[in-house]
C-alpha cells in the first residue's frame, strides 16, 4: 500500500508539531515548510527530526507563504496527498500593528496554495485550511457559534482568515478541489507561544513560584474563550480530510472560561490562591504571603485590543457526530499540563 504524503505549512508551530507527530504515527511521509532564518526556530520539532541523509519519513523545505514560487515548487516536487495549511501570522494583537503582513501570510498565502493546486492538477489531493473563531467576532446574548453562524471579524487577523475561508470554499465549488475549513476555537498546550495569554499566564506563575518573577501584566480579564487542547484539535484536522465529502467544521468544546478564571485555576495548581480586587484598569490579583498582601497581577491598557471580542463559544456537535471523535482533554487537564510543564522549565532554570 502506497504511503500517504502530507505537506504541512506552519510545521514549527504548536499545531504543526503535534500534527506531524500524529501523522508519523499513522505512517505518513511528512514534508514541512519552514522559513529561512539566521537562527533556528525548530524547537517544537527537533525531537522528531532525523538527518535526511539517513532513513526518515520527515523532511523540511525552505519556503514562505508570501512567496508564490517557493510554494508552487514545493507542491510540484513532492506531489502530496494531503496539505495542511497551518502557517499564519496568528497573533490577533500583532495583526493590528502589522495588518499588511497579516493579510499577505494569513490571507493571500492560502490563495497561493490553492492556485498551485489548480495549475498542477494533482489527482485526489486534499486541502485543509486552518480557520479560526475570530471570523465570528462578538456573540450577543451569550449564545454559541456553529457552521451556519454569520461572520463579523473584529481584527485584521480575523479579516485575513475570513478571506482564506471564502477562497477555500470558492475553489472547492469552482474547481472541484477537495478543500475544507476547520474553524478552530482557542486551543492551547505547553507548546503555545509565550506571547499568547494562556502561556504567558502559566509561565509567569511557574516562574513566580520559584522566585524568578514578581509581577504579571494582563489586559482584558473578562474576555471569555472556548479553550481546548491542541492535541485533540489536530486529530480533528486529520479526520476532516478523511471524510468522503469536503466540508467545513467548527471545532470547539462548547464551554467558556474567562482569562481571570484561567489564571485563578492555574495558580491553584501551584498552591497559590489569587484574590481579585478593583475594576477594569485598576483591578489587581494578589496573594497573601506570610500575612502580607502581595500584588502579583496588574492591568496594562496596552494589552487591550483596539476592538475587543469579549465572548466566544463554539458548538462542536456536527464535528463530534460526523468525525466520530471524543476529546481526551478537559479544561482542567489542559491548564494543569501547561502549568506543570512551565514549572519544570522554571525549576531547571534555577538549578
């Protein structure tokens, strides 16, 4: 039986690294796209990388979603069975500072892949586009989003991803390409980038526990998100491309927690009881240490987005039913794993 070949953009990221591990277990031949840089940014995949001069099913190629020729040449060379477009400028806050780059990478980058598929006419290739809950914007009345919900993005990142969503749909309908969108709500793990709020929180608390840091500055503590585990979500991505008919799916847990609740729970796993006082910019989080009140969390208005999205919750019923997958991680499991991973790193740092 012929070995399946998968191409993954964004392979050095959180989702890309977990997806590569999953597909290697399923005996795929993996090809990942990485950007050429003066420094290595492969820490998440170093443990699965093997010198290509030996026997391996894992290969890396230099390319960039902003470079049409590199994308076309890589696809032409490896002729993949499945393409997972996980590459993006994925930080919502950064997209306000760099909207043009965000649009080029997270929007037009998708078009470049689809155009390559249209011209190359690779038989039976399947394409997965990593979409996002940021397409939806705000919910009113604290309801949920599903595959039929209207889109109203509130950031340059959300707008770029909306373009990717619709161009994927258009190429599916116009050219018969097996192309699917996975509308993923927030998904985290110990491999989450340190500038994302969940990892920022767990890293700080772990370092605070061992005496390496004193104060954490956050933005909107009231923002509620539907948080799942990246390991669960990459399996859903793979299952989307194993369906007989291309379709778009919402991937979520159906439960929401605020940034404040995430922080409180993370601290609890470290034996720290955070209490909150004040409102908005004057709110602080503190612990009682040796009978004294110690403020460890403060609010900085620079971490508020120009256009805030306060509440996001997905309805994953269709995905759970049709993809036949039950998530393995609860919210508590996720937070606990992230906390103790960062604690382990902090403890090594002080040795």
